[in-house]
């Protein structure tokens, strides 16, 4: 297949607009997979259990199709992209391997926050965009109105929009034709040295890391014969291509090459414009740097532009419920991380929770998915601490990133040594029907949003018109309850997306929670000073509800530095030690009560508060 017979494309869409369903229809129409029975809706490209349960795509999957156009066989490489905001980075990487994208919009929902962000990424990458309106079979579909919305938002000519139902298959053949007619072929050549773009990776227990590559130039071969003369014997050496990573300079030997159809099909070589997988003795997923350029040992090439490693945005501690399970848990975390290169791992120990790991994730959904996979696939019984974002502590002579509240400088250190504390901020956009606009403004203000702007997505106003609200908001504000509140306050109609926007100086402090006067490290939080009273009060109220009563009274306090912000008292559990004594043994009764009082005092002096793990789980859940 020469380049002119190849098309590399992606489907970009807001979550749930039908990407996976359309991918399945394209695979069926090209005969790549068998047509499924009507009514059966399980998807071919979504593979993880958590993806099926949640109906979201976590891991991008890729498939090559062969189809006949005008008497010529063409290869269409579909680079599937995940649909959630946490994985925006993966979307951007996958798009770098394409020349075009289908911009899919639900004809009943219209343009949503992620439709806009993925459109901009695709446009910045210079991709040819094919606008597609999906779900036109739905009674609530309003194709004309949404087409007008796409025109006003993206400058798309309504005449270019293809209307389809991915569910029934209507119009999908036009999409296939448009891919060939409108998307330009890749422009690689075999005359230049091998240059392969690494855009995704997966992990195989037996072969190690499998990387997905798009060949820019040259030919990548599995088998290479070379002839050597070793002391009069002709020795024929059979080996795979030897390649180098531009990013790490590490060398690898190709052991396996193939294409995904969508199952693996081995091939002996990959040519310019083709997309396929390679295995090359990479042991850990972290070696496969998404966006890296690979070339043959001994020949230099210019790396593909824009390489940027994934950055963890949210950190949390993971601890075993039973402390003795730590070695097993750590092993499970490491095994799972082999398949998920964007997770970072560090050991962490807590006086309250014992030994655990501090993990870094792309976002809270990513964190949830990882936790669920640990529980489903590795049977792990865990506690996960409240998520924290990476703060930047600017000292007089250096900058330090802190992603664990326990490492955050306390008030005394901050006053003497720290110049300022900065927190990560993001540019957020929310799209919502006009009637919820006021609620969304309130939500943004209560989460410290600034630079609020809004505009109408539809020309003119009306009950159905939608508003896009843009603002700058601290990342820490959106990793807690923001998304849930956004959904509940808009009856599920608001959509949301964000992108990193650097760091900003902020008035933050470490809040500690004291039980019986002793700080509990696992409960520490970083709070904005303007919220400290409210957060302190809320948390002590929560704690007093979930911590089991002790034999003695336990004060529960929230403190910032030496200042106590809030306090509740957990009343004593009064064991009825005199229950077994009947009648007139008043003296004995008094004695027993006296002893109980002493015992209580002793325990209090020792400062032992038993918070069992269940209470911790409850606390973390309520967060
Ligand atoms: P993510 O994988 O989470 O990004 O979602 P997605 O965009 O892949 O959406 P998916 O294909 O899973 O479809 C979401 C829902 O919409 C599913 O319940 C589909 O059955 C349904 N759906 C998809 N296309 C159509 C369509 O043309 N008509 C109707 N009525 N429903 C559709």
C-alpha cells in the first residue's frame, strides 16, 4: 500500500456522543468485524471491565480496516481516542498520528464542552475535520439547529455535515466515503531514513510493552538478514531492526510487528503512512514515551515536534485495609501500573494507616478507574486518601513541589522560610442551557473562579439556548466535589472541560485534625484561607459522626498552625460495668464506678483513640 491508498483518522467527540458505536459500524461496514445482532450493544473497541461498566472509554484502541474505493483497496487506520476530560492529553497524542478527524456531535445534545476542546486540538494540529451529526434517529434530535450551532461555534459549513445514526447504520457509508475523499493521505516516503511516531502503548504479560506507531518515513522490518564472515565461516544473522528512542537514546531490537484489525495480525514490515504495533523488549510502560520518535540505530532524524510527557495532576495515598497486606498491594499496584504509563508511584507511610503508596494520576476519573481496577482485577482491599494537587512551595533559594499534605510546610516554617505558595490553575469551560446559568455562576464563585466570561452558543436567545461559560479556577477546587455539583445543579445538562493554565500565588495553609489533642497525619488537608472556617467545621462534624465512641470523651479539633478553627466533642461510650450487680451492693457499685473512672483517665492520658479502618473508609468516602 502506497501512501495515497492510506488514510489515518480519529473520531473526536464529547463523552457519550457515540464514538464507539460509530467505530463499530465502520468496522462492520468494511467487513473487519462481523455484523452484530440487532439490539446487541457491546462494543468491540472498548475492552476493560470498568469501561463496560461505566460506558466510557479509558484506553484508546486502534484498528486498521481495508476497503475498496473505486476499484482500489485502501487502508483506513482508525485511531480511537478516550472521551473523558482527564485523558485530553491522550487525545492530543493520538491526533498527532492522524491527518483527519471525524467531529461527532449528538444531534439531540448539541455542542458540548469537550466537543469544543477536541475541535481546537484537531484544528491546531492542522487536521482535516469532517463534521458528523449522530443520533438523528432520536425523536429529540434537532439536526438543523445543531448544524447552525456548529456553524456559529466552529465556522463549519452546514453543507459539509454528514447526518447519521451510528445505531441504525444510516449514513455511515457516506462517512466512509468522506474519509477517503476529504482526508489527505499521509506524505511519507521510503527514500528517507526510518522515522516512527510512538502514539500509544499497551502491556502484554509475555512480550512486555507493545507500542503503537505511525510510520512517517522509511520501512520498519521485523527480519533483517546480514552476512558476516567469521573465520572462514559464512554466518547469516537474522535479526529485527534495531531502533533508538529520540527521547531516551535507549536502543531496542524489534521482535514483533503487526497491524491491529482490531485483533493483532503479524506482518514483516510497516511502510510509510502505516499504523501498527511493535514489540521491542521494552520492559516497562514508562519506557514507551507517548509522542516519542523512533529511528534506526546509526541514522539520525529530526524528532516529531511537541513531545511533552504526561503530568500527574492529582495525587492520593493508597493503603491496605489490613496493614499486613502491603507487600501484596504494592505488587498489584506495580503490575497495574505496567499497563498504565501515566500513573506515578512512590512509597508513603502514615502513622494512622501504616505503609502505603502515593500515586499520581491525570485526574480524578483516572484515579477512580485505577482504584476500581485494583479492586476488580487484583482483589485489593484498600483505603484511598483525599486527592491533592501538586503545590509549588517557593523558598528563598529553591522551589519544591509538594503533593502530600503532610509535607506541606506548617505555619511556623511558612512564616520564616517560604516566600510564597503557588497552586495549579486551569482554564475551564462549561456549556449549559441558559436556565442554569445563574446556578453555574454561583458554583464557580464558590469555588474561587476568576475571569468569568460567557457567550451564547446559539444565535439569538430562547428557552433552549446554550451558554458557554469560561473561567480560570484552581485545580484543587475541581478535584473534589465540583463535577458532582455541576451535574446535580444543572440536572445533568452541564458539560465541562478544562486545560492546564500554570501556577498562581495563593493564600493556602495546612489544616490538621486533632483527636484527643493528637494530629492524625492521614487526615491533613491543604485549604485556602478563605475557606478554612467552613472546611474545618464541616470536617469535624463529619468526623464526630463516623469515629466510634471511646470509653472516654474525645475532643475533635481542626487546626491551622496553633489556631483551633473548629471543635466537636465525641461523647464517651458508657459501658455499664455495674450491670451484673444486683440489689443493695451500693458500696461495691461505687467502687466499680470509681475504678472505671480511673481507667478512663488512664486511657485519656495515654491519648489512645481507636479509629478503626472502617471509620477511615467512611471518612474518605464522605470526602
Ligand atoms: P465514550 O466511549 O464514553 O467516549 O462514549 P462514546 O462516545 O463512545 O459513546 P457510545 O458509542 O458508547 O454511545 C453512547 C450511547 O449512545 C450508547 O448507549 C449508544 O448505544 C448510544 N448511541 C450511539 N449512537 C447512537 C445513535 O445513532 N442513535 C441512538 N439512538 N443512540 C446512539
